[in-house]
C-alpha cells in the first residue's frame, strides 16, 4: 500500500494518477502514494490483490508504534479496496478503531499509529458528495446499543441520535452488538432463556448465539473470537449437564425408598427429553457455524502469510478446544436421548413376540394406517417411535441425526427381540410354525407403519437379522425337512452359525421327533461354535457421525419470526440497561422510542 514509482535516486515521482492512492495529510509536506506499484522493502504496510499467494510489502513507515507488519490493503482490478489490521496494530478507520477487515471507500481516513494519517483516493470509483467520516445518516446502524449517546464527535443532534438507536433496538436485522465486558452476561442470558421453555423457534438459541459469534468475528479484535467460543461452549455444556442431572434425579429408580416405582409414560419421557433434543439440534447447527468461522480465520491467515504465527496458532487451539466441548455436548445429548427411549422400548417390545394380531373379528390394517388402527399389542412400541419422530421434528434436529437416532432405536429393537427369540427357544416349545406366522405378521405391520412414517429404509436395514430368523421359522415344516445345513446357511446368511444351529436344534417337529441329520453342521464348524454367540451384543451399535456440510443457520435478511424478533429486542434492551448502569446518574438516558413516520 501507499507506494509510488521510484526514480533511480529512490524518491517518488508522480504522473497522472490512475491507481488508488493515499494522501499523507498529517505531514508538513503533503505526499501522494500510489497503491499497486510494489518494490521489495523492509516495510510495515502491505498491499496486494485479493486471492494472491502472499501480500507484498511495499511501504516503509518509521515510527515507534508501527509494527513490522502493521496492516494490509488489497485493491484488485475491480471492486473496492479492503484494509485489514495486523494483530495488535493500532489502526483507525474514519476516526474509529479498526479491529477487523473493512472496505475502503474514496475519502476514507486511515490512521496508522499516532503519527500517520492518510486520506484514501480511488479514481476508479466515483466519489459521493458526503465524506464517510462526516456525521452518519439518522438511520445508520450503530456499532453498539449505547453508541448514540456516548459518541461526542459525530456531530448529531440528540433527536437524530435517539432515532438511530431506536431503529437498531427495534430492527429486524439479525445483528446483536455488545461490548466484551457484557459478553458473559449476554451469553448466559441466551443459554438461560433456552432452558426455561421460552417461546422461541426451534433453532432460536443457536441463531442468537451465532449472532454473538458473528459480531465477535466481524467487529471485535482478532483474539476475541476464541475466548468467546470458549465461554459459549462452557455455558452450553453446564446447562446440558444440569438438565441431565435433573432428568436422572426424577427417574423412578432414583426415588426415595418406599416410593412406588411406576414406569414413565412415553409422553412423560418426551417431556423430559425435549430440552436435551433441543440442545442437540441447536448445538449441531452452532458447531457447524463455528467451524465455518474458524475456517475463515485459517484462510485469512494463509492469505496474510501468517499461518505459523504463534498467537494465531494459540487462538486456533482455543477454538479447537471449544469445538471439542460442543462436540461432547452433541454426543452426550444423543446418548441420553436414545438411552431413555430404549429404556421405554424395553418394556414394550416383548409384545411383538407374544401378541396375536389375528384377534377375533379384527381386520389387519393396511400400509399407512393410523396408530389407533394397529393391533393393541403393537401400539405401545409404535407410539414410542411416533413420539420420537415428532420430537425430532419439533426440535428441527438435523436430518442426519434423525436417521442415526432411529438407526440406534431400530438396532436396539432388533437385538432385544432377537435375543428374546433365542432365549425363549431354550426352555420351552416356542419355535413353531403357527407362532412364527404371528411374529412375522406383527413385524410386517411394524415395518409397513414405519414405511408410512418415512423410516422404512432405516428399519429394513436394522431389522434384517430378526426378519431372517423369523423367516426361517415360517418355512413350512415339509420344506424345512428337505433342507440341508449348507442350503440353510446360504439362504440365511445374516444369522451366525451358532444362531442357525440353535434355532434348528430347538425347532418343534412334533412329539418325539428330533432334528434330521441333514441339519447338523460339519464337525469342524460345530466345534468352533460357542453357545454365547447366539446373542446379539448391544455394544456393537453404529457410531455417531456428526453431520458434514454447512450450518442451516442463515444470518442474512430480516428476521421474520416474531418470537425470535421479540427475544432479540429483549436482549438489545438488556445490553442497553447494562451500559446505562455504568454511567453516572446525570449521564443516563431513557430508552429512546422511534418516531412515527
């Protein structure tokens, strides 16, 4: 930045100005310096086009408060120029401290330290009649709630200032401005309100927290974002951990001795899980949003050639720690949610093996039937699935996590029912064709209902092993007697050799009849079998994989949801009150009210 063509003697010479330039206005000898004429120099101000491999140092400024790398100005062939301060550099833009990258417009004042002040000129862009450092227009958005009354240099009248502040406080723009000193209180208030059942949209807490992240990333100094992320992650984790403890304390098994332990209904379980499911949904979107911002930090550092800067590495490490905490919150809320849902399923699933769907006078429901039309023995299990599905929709849980939630529920259901099926065949006659047809019908009704609910593919995948075991029992006795061990192994590949042998050896062929010799496995395969292998392990569940891709939070355009807008207005007024409390009584102002149009 701020360089001109050099004569051989090294002094600048200026012809007709074709490139962006800075007018050095705080020196006795006014000088022009063109942007884009670069030569190597041990300097402190860099310039280059956006997207270049690394900035090129082209201007040397000598002062005690000018850093070795002080700031970067990028001016491409088209579009406006941008200025970005280096970490810890004293830079002002139109009289205000510059902490993040900003657009440079013709007429802008750029201050470097306390000794250099430049007026930005760009002949490629038509200059407006109003210099940008003059008083802002009445409806310009202020940088913070108390700005309108604390700024003494803007030249505004009190009425003009009040209207600007009122427009911000009541506005629908997704912006939440705060000073670092109010950060803890603001984050705590958002997290507290999210846990009290405030009437917000499902992803409202994540949206408000993302506004805080956005303000830190755009307006505050470079090292602030990692600290904010750490506080944010800690507050969310504390809120979730407290809610998990409350739910655990209310469980029947944790009540005082002598209290009747009645299992919770699925409605009560859903009410307990709603806060956890909500935090799972909001933390997932917030984590994706934070990952995007951290990636932007890394890209900017690469552009500046600062990817190995120790302070930046420390900041990125803090960001990684905060994201790891948010990751832990998602994992824990997922685990707790499926734990309580499977705990409820444990008491309802046995009916799929025991109930008879062919009750007298009852008609089997077709695909897409309502829950009330299903056989009584299946309703409790399907009610758990329906309630869980409604809960994920109400909380707007990410589709990937919805699929994995039901994947775990179906995995548990399959393992629990298959283990019960294996266990019941050991002690009493259970493996009979007539009973197998009832189980097959119940399972088909469940799968058809899940297909109508949009969960058919997931259910078919996880119930495959149970379906195959039931299909084996449904083979007509005459056909089964003709089959050999090798053919049965080929037709039922998902069953382990131990499971297949267990079913065949306990199959009821009739009084006094044992399994035919053709069902016997080869001696080598029989010796390798372990009776424990007939049971499914609950620890082999699929791992939780966090969603990939961008966040669904969008901080662009006005807020259309009235409840979110009301909460945003409340938080803005809270910040205004916090600022006013710091002022002496004779300097405080009443909350401004926007004038009627």
